[in-house]
C-alpha cells in the first residue's frame, strides 16, 4: 500500500493511525526479539485495518500494479490472507474473488497503463489454527489457474517463531494436489534448522527469505540441489533487524553458491523501500555489475509464476538491456 492511501482510507473511515503511519514514516522497526515483532505486527495490523470494503481492496491491487510497473517490473505476485477482509465483504470467498477480479482487470489493461500484470498467492498465518490453513488451501485450490488473476501459489506467513511448521503440512498437501506452487516463509527470523523443517514437512518450491541458509553450508547446498528459489528482500532484512547493516545481507554468498534468487521488496509500506531500491543496493552495496544484475533479474523471472509468453519477452528484454549502451 502507498502510505498516502493508508492515510486516505483511515480518514475516510474515521480511524486513527499510529504516528509512524501518520507522520513518522517509514517506521523504525526490529523483529530481533518478540517485543520488536509485536511492534512491527501492530503497525502492520493498523494499516490492514483501514481496508474495509471492496473499493479499498481493489484500490490496493491496482495501485500496487501501477507502482511496480512504473519501476519497470512486468509481473507482481500479491500474497493475501482473505480472512482479514472477509468481515467487510461477506466472507473469505468474496474477499479472494475481489482480489482476483481486480488482478485480472489491471493485467488486461497493463499494455495501456504500464502496470505490472498480477498473479495471486493465498497465504495462511502461523498464528492461526492449522485447520484454518486447510480451509484457505481448499479455497485457493478452487481458484487455481496459470495466469493473471488466478491463484498461483499457497504460502505460510507471520512470525516463524510461532506455530509448528509440520502442523501445516496437510494444508500444503491440498495445495500441491491442486497444482499450486508452495511458497512458505522460512529462514529469516530463525536459522537453518527452520529451513530444514520447512523442506522436510512442506516441500516448498520457493522460500520467503531463506537467507539464513548461509549459516549451514549443507542446508544451502540442499536448496541449490533441490532448486528451491529464495525470495530475498535485503531492505526488509535490515529493517527487521535480521542483519544490522545492508552489507551483512548475504546476497552475494547466495548467488555465488548457485542459489536461485528472486529479488523482492517484501513490504514497501513498512520498510520504505521498493523493488528498484533493492537493485540499487545490489549494485552499490554488494558490488554486482551489469551482468550480475541482469542474471539476478533473470533468476527472479525464472523463479516467478508468470505466464510463459510474458517470461520469454521479459527475459529477452533483460538481454536487450544488458547489450545496450548505458544512458548518458
């Protein structure tokens, strides 16, 4: 969400926002301990609470696609837990269908508006009962597809220090049978042991974050061998206190080990940095040259769930960028 959109919606619904969303943006965050995560989650929930109807939900999807498109991105995967919005639109099914419909509409007009096309991931929360995850997995399976405006994957989010990962395996089995990509979070707040549990019990195709695999060479080697892509979000890692400085994020170590990395911004609203900022960090902090940046972009495209025709044209345009002379 754009920070101004959060403020507009809060004003429209007569809601008060924390000062960090009203005037002190972006907030200073840390999730290195439970207290820090609670503060992060409180701000996150305050922003989510201003979304109180169909028009609000559609606006978020549309603006997110436009903002990513303005930075040059061709494809956006939005992760949503429809239970948050169900009370305002009559249930989790209409909540998801609203997101899917707006994703289809904005994708259909992308050539004119410059927006990124949009796919949707449904995510369960670790802090809720695993039976609810099964309900969401069944809903995701009903709307599974292979293009914009479809459910493409199933994830698991929130504080990875909460809940037992294996308890969510039945939900992921439902999603797997429906042909959905499995994209849980793991290996950010917890170390390699959490990655192993996720690999063993959920069988993911991608991991949200996974950066702490570098702490155990055997775990990193397994990720590379199994082709599990990592959604690496450097700005998020620093904002949440996983690493103290941008230089400590192990982006180069992951790439040099052969891991497939999909570069991401995680949550621009709370962290104050978007996708383009992550590429600038990759260049200026981690020392990636044009060829390495191009390969990083290719990895992001290959790890994505975008349609085959869009994948082909995007990869071709990355090659064109790399072979073109730099702008004056």
